[in-house]
């Protein structure tokens, strides 16, 4: 990651995000994603510019991501939001002109470590059809909320599409069909062919209600500065709100109540005694503990070789000043 | 509504909310709900107190709802959030000790009329089971977002339960069975019997992902001041954030982009040509136009008689000083 004119500090931020995904067992966002990032960095048609602050107030900042990878822009947004919330208790930060904003739980863990609650929404190019439609109007549009707690933070992080882009690409490579109901071809007809789906649109998660949530995320991305109809994959919107619980009550008491509530969720009488009710974030957090204790992650050979190749290729490539 | 010691202004607020629901065709939240409100007001075991501000900053307020009906508390919260956002661009308001907070789109229409975007989440007593569980841990937990636009505002407003309390109560009265998969009895077994469902728990909407969203709403309600395990139906949490789009960019440009995006949603190639893609709020807004033009709403005889009876009863009841 040192290539493509990233500083050591920038490379560390990107690597930390990717490795955290691997540790948490979310390998889709981990090292395989590094290969896609490198592909994107090789396309120099939109050169990187420094991240700039377009507008700022004591409670807000609007960032131009400078066509930088989202791990850098997302972390900068998070740090600004936390800093502002430390002084005013409340902050909103928007960013646009960025891509691959990563796992929102990564940023929200920082927010909860600062003792704050937060929300992040991320929009992008139009690839997912609204309920009742067959053309893309949303991106896979993740949305996430995080809450600080006496125990582990509670962080909920979902995508609003019925299928992930990476899943469809993988099925195409493996020559497999998609499940029913996940995509439309460019002709607007339902399809199970991944190639047709990639030229057409994916379905949204959650029917009518889920479609509304995906729309909300797209509108929050527009509030963050994204265009109404982004044509480029580089034009993501990143919207973040951070709240200090002390604004509305006693912060320590809130963290205790969150922990007690998480316990009560886990203790819910289960439908199947073998499958207790889970609290979001706890499984991936436990996975991280386990892998850190083992001091090992498993990486598929194909990804490992790809990264070795990319490392060779990028080291050979002269740095270009942004 | 003048009875139970409400002032003229308070009665107007309650009536305006209920009538707006009727005009928009959301009759579940309209005049039939007035009967439930009256029932609740008759129970004087928790007397109404004035709404008080527990904590306040330039960007926030925390309200004790004084066990007042939510239409009053929600509007007060909305007015405070709008006023603060006018000066700082951003506001968070939480309220607790209130009940029946009404249709969140009602408050968000005010927010969008002021040119702001907003989010509201509302929690309550534990009646809905998390995914994989058979005991209540959420209320029916509505969540809503609103965005100002050059055209009609875009307001999305959903409940996160698989079924509404009112629907279950109605089925019980009519002696009808619930659909499959909507409820558990007090024994934790799936049931189609509304009476058993009312003693047990309802299922959550949207499976695993929807269950997470319902949890988020419950935690936002706790952030607003609700207890971790509210036992009383009167202990709802109401959480609201208002953002001035001018904080992050050009406000007029944002409203134009929202309108253009809503148009592009409507113009999405539909799966069924007879069923165009809808934008949230537009249907109920059109219903309101139609009923206002006709200058009439239809109210079931049973509700009409109930309201006449209640009016007689409450007029006969002497006012009690709070």
C-alpha cells in the first residue's frame, strides 16, 4: 500500500482496516478487498487529491474526499466527528468523492470507545432496484448504528441490498447461478445469470420497507454531498452523526443500561435452545479475540498470490506526485 | 379533548394530529385512536405533570414528558429541535415519560417545512421478540426519516414489528386467527390465537436484519431517557435529530437534488407496468389533498358513537387541576 503515493501513516490506516476485517471473520472486506483497491488505484484517470474541508462549523464538517480510498476518508470523518462531539456533544460529518468506505462497524467502534453513540450511512452508484422496480436507484447502501456500553459496544451494521456485489462477481467467476429473486437483467426481467445481473440490477433487501430504508441511505449520502445520480463508482456519499449521551442524561448510567439491555437480549428465551439470541457485533468481536490469541489469520492461496504479485508490481512502479 | 384538564391549545394539537392521520388515510392512528387515548386519560393512577426540560444545550434538549400524551410531547420536542437547528444547524432532542407519540411523519413534515432533514425513533414497552427469541424485548418501535425537497417532502416512516398491536386486538374482537408466523404465546410456542399473542410476544419484521433495526430503535429510546426494561405502557422513549442541509452544502441545491431523485424513483422501470414505483409519503399526501378537496372524512359508526359517548362523559366530568 506504500505505492500509489500513500504515506506510511496512510498505508497503516488502510492495512489496519483490512486486517481488522480479517480478524473479525469478515474476510469479504479484508485482504481479498485489497486486490480490488489496488486495481482501482492503478486506474489513474481520476488522480488522488488531498482530502479537503469544504465547510465547517462547531458541530459539522463537509469533506471532499479527493478521490481517496474511503478507509482514509472515513477515518478522517470519524476523527473530526469525535473531536467536535467532545466539545459540543453532537456532530454531523459528510464526505463525498471517495470510494470503498469499508466496514462501518470499524469507525463506530472508535466512536463508542470515545463514549459516544453514532450512526453512519453510505451511498454509491445506482445498482439496486427499488421495490417494484427493475432498474438501479440505490447502491448496496450500508447503514450502521453504534452504542457505547459498560461491556462490549453494541454495533449494528447492515447492507440494504438483497445480495452483495462481491457475491455476484464470485458466482460469475465460478460459473454458478444466483438464487431466485436476487436480480434483474438489463431487459428488466428476473434473472439468475450473474453476468446479466451485473449489467442489470440487484433486488433490494426487505421488500417495501427495506426499499424505503435503502432510499433513506441514498438521500443521506446526497446530504453528505453525493450527486443525485452518481455515475461513477468513485462517487460515494458518507454520512455520520455522533451524539454524546451526556447531552440527554447521565452518560455512565446510559452505558450501564445498554449493557443490561444487551444482557437481557442474550437471555431472551430462544425459539431453538441450541441457538441463543445474539447481540450485533459480539460474534465478530469474539472472532477477533480468538484470532489475536492464535496470532494467525487464514488467507486463500489465490488472494495471497495476488497480493504478492501486486506488491511486486507496485514496488516496481514509480511513485506519482498527487 | 378539552376534558382531562387539557387547555384549548393542547386539545387543538391532539385534534390536529388525529385529523391529519384521518385525512392521510392512516385511520389506524386517527379517530379510533382517540378512543384509546381517552381510555388512557381516564386512568388517573399516573397524573399528568407539566412537560419539563431536564437538560439543555445549544444543540440539545432532554424532556420529561410528564406522563402527557405523546402528541403534545412529540410536538414540543419537534419545535425545540427546529428552533435549535435554526441557530446551530443541528439538534438532538430526547423525551421520555410519555405515551402514544403518534405518526412520526406528522412531526417530520414540520421539520421538512422548516427546510431541515430529520430522524425520529420511538421505543416503548417490551412486546416484540428479537429474531430467534420468543419473549418481548422491543416495542413496535417506529423509525422515520424526512427530507425537504423542491417538491413534496420525502418522508419514510415504518414500524419494526411484524404486526401492529391494533391489528391483533381487532382480530381478537372479531374472533379471527392471526396469519402464521406473527406471534408466540406466553409458553414461547408459535400461535395464531390473538389472545395468546397478547399475553406472549409478536414477531419482529425483517428477520435478523429487521431485528437489529428494532434493537437500534430501543437503544435510541434509551438514549432519550427510557429505562432499560420499561414495564409501563406509559414509558415510551422519543428520540429526534434535526439537520440543516446548509451545514454540509448548499441547502437549495440539496432540495433540488431530492426532488430530482424522487422523480427518478417514480420513473424507475416497473416490474408490473400497472404498479409504478412509489416514493414514501406521496400516497398519503395525495389522500389528504383529495379529502380536503372533498371536505369530508369517513368514520366508522362504532368510532363515531364511541366519540359521542366519550364527549358526553368527559364533558360531564369536572376538570381536575394537574
